C-alpha cells in the first residue's frame, strides 16, 4: 500500500470536470485506489464518492493505492492533480 499527500491547486478543486478526469485515470489501474480528506475515505473510482468529499482549491488530500500497479497509479494521479487536471 502506498499513500501520498497532494495539494489540489486549481481554483475549482475536484468538482465536475476535474473529478471526471481523476476518476477516468484511476480506472486505468487494477489497484484499489482511495481519496481521503479530513479522515473521510472514498473510492477514487466513484464519481459520487469523490464529489461527496467537497474538495475545493487549496485543499490537501491523500491518495492511497493498494495492488499490483499501485506505484504507477499513485505517481500518475499525483501528477494529474499537480498539473491542475490537464490530461
């Protein structure tokens, strides 16, 4: 299991379009992936779960992956968040 903290820097946070990009990227991996904010953890492959966290700009989140491709999943998801969700 790998965990990394990342700062969501774009102004709108992880809503609508950025959340969709994030979920699409998470679904490319076999590993189980979660997003955690304020001790609340949701499945990163679930749009409703991710949106329910209410992640706004300048919020620190934790991305957690567990599985055969966990390192690649974490690296690519962290890069996506740090890029401002540019795919």
